[in-house]
C-alpha cells in the first residue's frame, strides 16, 4: 500500500471529516482538486475568496462545488472576533487596523480559521511563495508544544521501501539543537506513515572517522536526541552507507542499533537534504511525498507553484492525516 493510500485509508476511517482550508480560490487547479475532494467526501474543503468569482470559475469549467464553504475576508460576519484572536495570537503589539490589513490577505485569513479551530489544516502555495504560506503559520499557529522550530520532511517511497528525509525544505543551516528537534519531528512523521523509526544523523564522518565543527554538530545533535528521546532508536554521526547498508554499518559502527537499519535520515543542513531527496527521486525512481511541514501546532502544508490538481488533492489528504495524528496524540 502506498503512503498516499495509507493516509487516505486513515482519513476515510476517521469519525469526523477534517476541514481543510484552501486560500487560493482563483486558481483553477485548486478548484478542480476541491471539487474532487468534495465529491469523494474524504475531507471537508473550505475556500477563501469572493463567492461570485469562485462560482464564475466553477461554472466556466463545469466544476461542482455544491456544499463547499466559501469565506470572503472582506465580507466576514465575525471579523471583529477574528481580529481580537489575531492580536492575541500574534504575541506582539498589533493594532486592530494592522490585524485587519493582514486578515484581508487570504493566507492570513485561512491561517486564522485553523488557529480558531474553524478548520483543521491548510494547504496553500499553488500561487504563493513558501514564505507567504509558512510565515502566517509561524506567526499565528506557532510551534507545537515542546517544539521551537518547523522543518520539512519527505516520505521517499518505492515499492515496499519507505523512508523519511529531513530537513529538505526549511532550515538552511540548523544548529545541533535544531537537528535534534528535526529528528524527533521526523520520527513522528515516520510513525504517521507506519514506519517504526530508526533515526540516523548523517555526516561525512562515522563515529569520529573525520574531525571538525561540522562533524561535532551532528555528533552532538545525536547525543541530545538520545538523551531526550531514549525510547526512539537513534545514532550519529553516521555516513549514509553506514546508516543504510547492514554490512557497512556493522563494520563502521559495531554495536549500533541503528547503523545499517536506519529509515529516518536527518541531514546536517538544507543543501545536502534537498540535493539528496531530488537525486533519490530522479536517479533512484522514488516517489517524493512532501514537503510535509513538521513541528506546527496544527498542520499547514506548502504546494509547489508548479503543482497539479492531483498534487493538491494528495497534499490535502496528507494534511488531514496530520490533523488526525495530532488528535490522537
């Protein structure tokens, strides 16, 4: 069963449909995906925008949006209540006028629906940059309890093989504390994908085979993780072959419970993580599911601006599965 099929099965089995916000209602790809999601009855999609504009695009393209909620930020009955909630969530001095100006923007309005528990998650990015999708979530939803940062993971899948790669999307040059937190977040994503996590903190060194501040950072991150989360198998610093190939792991890191058997890979910085997932995707023939944003108090996920209707549909399912995992936790 593919990871999308797994997530879809989880979402379909849920007692209540998860409410997923789509702020980019002027985009035909979004409306097509929302129409399909609504027809399949898997999630409850919510659109942000002018109702007449949405209706016009839907009619011109023969899309059925019957029953889909549409919120217009410029004509919202509970705006004063949302402004107060925005000011409280912002955690810095913000005037009512400033809050209203922000809430006129679809991504901020959609994020506040999630913050106010009027929705369970949000999917954006088809027409907005990653910053415009992630920043409102960081400012208003904030990190989950015990977390201080957000990271981006990919589920890499090919046949029966399934792995987690992180961080491949957000943190450019993480320090050891951030790497340790990325490891924990990625282990939780692994569990959601029915992977029993074994976390490898990757480096160009294995157990002191090389020296330098880059090696020290990864070694210290692994030690922090092991101290904070002894229940989750983890090791580092490890080269990829030592983390992945049993014979190499046994030789380079004898006695390690992770070496040669890792399935969650934490990269030392964004550059190597991003390069690695794209190489494994393109050269190895793996499907890359993500980026899945980790560490937020409620799920918000970012699309590529080159996304297809199917990409949007799939990410909505992932977002709903994250919301379910949050409820269960």
